[in-house]
């Protein structure tokens, strides 16, 4: 009799746990949560884990109906902050102005898609720009952004070069291979995409990463962000969403070619060879040296924002630990 009571109690507990994880409507049917994720750019291998989660049904299993949408002109953070999308993709540096306001925008970084900053400067091989000081006297394609220019200035001067000697040419480079076959000598890239593109096209290059020159520049790019009101009121759904996303990235780490093909199936306009080679490279970067995908280190997060404030690149100092959380990541 005692054994039967224990079994019955266990069953009741299990039913309670299962029912507690899902919303039900008045008819008792499980409700599916509609989720919009705003990308930071056109689909690429930074986003592969999200598309894997769609294809493999990881979202569906967690009663989430997820849609990927393209960003507006003012970026994902602006849209997510309004609550018109629950989640989005942005960069720690791009988030800074939103967090450094008197009334910060209601957005929080929930996960690092890639563990380290993979951006740096690429140039044609053998032209002396294998280190930052080599940019002196050369032509650089600039977006003319204050943070961008300060980063260039800092790494060049750290390396003993003269920032004022760089020929800054305003240019929005959409194809790094084409750009480097013109009078442009140096381009800011994210190696996992544009750097791999030069390898695929057979263009020999030199490259240096910003984080290797100044460790404070190892900021998080990109990150998955969420609307503060949504994640506060829907903490369980947020955890289920992050659980599915993490599973998608873990799959991409273990199966880069298969994951690449999933991304291509959703976005057939992408260059197949580039996607596959990029995916192989990023498989080692999604988690890099941390145990759990998505983890954000507070020291690195705060250090970069302190650097922005010290260099007058944001209006107000961002409090320590503000703007991110690891609380919704799966253990």
C-alpha cells in the first residue's frame, strides 16, 4: 500500500511539472508562443544555430513558433526595445548607446553567439599591414563611426604607428574581395565570414585581430538580446527559447557541414562553399574556451564599456554588470 502511494505521488508530481512548463487555454489545449527574432544582418553563419533549431524542431518541441525577420534601418536593439519583437541579434558595441542613456532602452543581452570578438583588419598579403602600425600611410575603408575610428586609433598607436597618417576613405564594403582588388588597402572584417571568403576566392591576405592587440577589445559580437518586459513576464518561455537555441548551436559545433546545409536550405541565395567553410571555422568559435554556449563574462563585458566611457564614446558610464544576464541559459 505504501509503495502504491509513493508511485501515485510521483505521477502527480510529474503531471504538475509538465503542466507547469506549458500555458494552456480555456479549452485545456497547450498554447504555442509566437516569437520573432530580429537578425542583425542578412542570414549568415553567425545565425546557424537558430536555423538548426527551426529545422530540427527544437523550438516546436518547446511550444514555440519562431520567425526570423530582417532588421530595420536603426537595428535590432531599437525594434526589440519597443516590444515589437521579443528577441534579436546585435553587438555589444552597438548596444552601448542604448544602455548609456539617462533612461536605458529596455533590452538585455541573454547569450553570446560567438565567444570572442573575431573582428580585425584584413589586407592584401605582403603589403606590410600584418600588424596595426602598417596601416600608417595606407588607405582604409571606414564606416566613419566614432567607436570604429577609436578602435583603429588605439591599436595602431599601441603598435607604434601613426593614426593620423592613415588615409580614411568613407566606404561601405559589401564584398571584401572586390574591395581589396581596388585602391583600398585595408578593411575591417569579421574573419568567420569575410576572412573565409578571401580564402575561398584564393586571395592571399594578411590579418590581425583587435583583441590580440588590446585585450579590452575582446567584446561580445554578436549577442542575442531580449526585451526586458517580455523576459520578465515570460521567464519560462525565455528559458525554453534559450534552451532550443543552445541546442541548435551545439549541433552546429558537432556537425558543421550538416548545419551549413540547413542554413543554405533556408537561404538558398548564399554561396554554398563559403557557408560550409565558414561553418567549419566557426564551429571552434561558438563556445571556444567556455563550457556552456552563450556564457558572458562580466569582467570582459564591463571592461569594454569602461573603455568606451574613458574614451568619451558614450555619454554616461554603464554600471557594472548592467545590460546582460546569464540567468536564462541552460545549465
